[in-house]
C-alpha cells in the first residue's frame, strides 16, 4: 500500500513541480519582464529549490562521448555487449581505426539503490588506458514478473557469465556492495578450475567482513531482526510499471534512508544552493544540480536479492565465517591461487569501515604475497575512493599500475 500512496503523491505533486519550474524561469529569464522586478532573483531561487526538492529524478545518462588516448581525443560509443533481464553489460568502445591493445576491465557497479551512472567518474578515469565494461543493473520495477526472481546467487552467476564473456585476460574491479558477490564468484570459479579466471581483482570499499569497524549501515542491519526487513521495507510494484506485482525494496525508501544518514549535511547543501542562485554563482549551482541529479536518482531492488544480502552478508557473515554455500557449493576464497588482489579503502569511509575490505587478504590465503596489495586512501570518504580528485590523482593511477604489473 505504501508504494501506491507514493505513486499517488507523485501524481499529485507533478503539476505543482511543473508550475514551480516554469515560475523559476519566468523570474530568471532576461527576456521575461518579471525577471526585472524587485527580489526577482530570490523568488526564482526559491521556486527552483522547491522544484528540485519535489521533482522525480530519472536515471541520468553516462554522457561519456570522448576520452584521450596517448594525448589524442578518441570518440566513445556506448553499447550493450550482453543483455540479461536484470542487467546489461555496457561497453564503452573506442571509435578508432587503430587496434588498441589495452587491458580489458570489468567494472562491477553496486546494486544498492543508485544507478551504475554513479560510477561515471570511475569509468572516465579508467578509459584512457583500459577497455572498459560496466554492469548496468536494471530497475526491478521495470522487469516483468514473468522473468522470475533475482537472488544474491543470481547476481554471482551474472558476474561469472560476464567474466567468461570477456575472456581470461579480464581485470575485475568491484565498488562497495559487489565486493562480496564478486569474491564469491571468483572463488567458485577457482574451486572449479575455470579456465577463464580473471587476471586481477580489485576490491574497493566493500563489506567483505562487516564485523570490522562497524558503521551505522552495518549496525542497522544487525539491530533489526530479519523479519523486520521482510515486513517493513518490502512492497509490491504498483500496476503502472512493467514489473507489476514484483516484490521490491523501493528506491524511494532507500533514498529516504540515504538522506536520514546525514540530514544536516543535505539541508546545508540546499541552503548553499539557494544562496548560490541568489548571488548568481552559476558554476557552484550547476555543481549542486549535477550531484543531486545523480544522488536522487534511485532504483528498486529485487526483494529476494536485498533480503539475501541482509542475511548472508550483514547478519550471518557467511563469507568470513566460511559457511556460505552457492548452488550447494561452499565459497572458498582460499582456493584462489593465480588472481592478483588489490584492496582499496578510504581513511574516512563511514559506510564500509576500516578493515572491512582488507579482510579479503586474510580470506584469500592461497594468493602469493607478491600478488597482494592494499591501499588506504588518505582523507578519502566512501565516494572519494571512486569519484573526485582523490580518485583521479591517487586511486586510478594505483589501479592502472597494479593491472599493468599483473597483466
């Protein structure tokens, strides 16, 4: 019922938001007489803030059209290399006549609320020296019920399929949530002597062992009983979407949780945005728009996958405890022998605490010491390890060097 009420609210607010957007333009466009009235800039700023607080945010595009290879601009063509019901494997192909011998990278994006476009800066940083593919997870409300459920095990099978599709020379990078299923996927492939094991795996800011330095996210998962999650945050998709009837963890509830983690920070950001508009600081205002266009765009997660993750990863800690079975087979990271491992953590990460990702080294005891590296990014929070200045100046060069070393 909550999902239906949310949709009714969206329907009710949509005309109001359109009016607020139009009013903002009337009081800010130089050709409009209203733009030259007293306090016009403040009125326009107020209307735009109202519009952005209430509007519906759709999935933004990657918008990566070019990159630079050896100092020369190269066009990028984005296309789906593999299409599955719950995910597309997107290839950022370089449009050049020359054959570029660059390492192939599979970037596994999180399925944890935001779209894979959250890793836009990650992709942009990797493109000059790598052939980049990314998992683009589908909003569960857009997947018909006839496609069946999607469990955490299915996530692992998807990752394995993508690794095999890209061949034995692929380098896998997982950001945040997928570090756990990616490690499981590669562990199972190693246990089965799969000939298409990747060359390297880079784990970035993920809850390999969430018992280490637990954060507010970890504490929420263990403070509430499993039944609370089943009965409180799971709802069926309403009839106005292709996935009508599918049970999901709705994106709007996830977004409310994101905001609740730092409400003061977001309130301050919106106040600053208003003042930027009033002062005519267009660059700062545009930076706010771009950030929240991405941050506020959320997707529904399949209920089975979300509940499996809560139980397996955060409540029962099956991976570090050595009790995780996938398809009847035990997940054994110690069976990995020839896949180099790099872990990356942010010094100030408040989502995946210190040591949670580093725990992969202890679990992957079969990997030789000279094939393992750990990197703690100074003064970086969670998003700073895959986006922004520290990503570009510190993390991306580190990953590029690691891949070259083990290619």
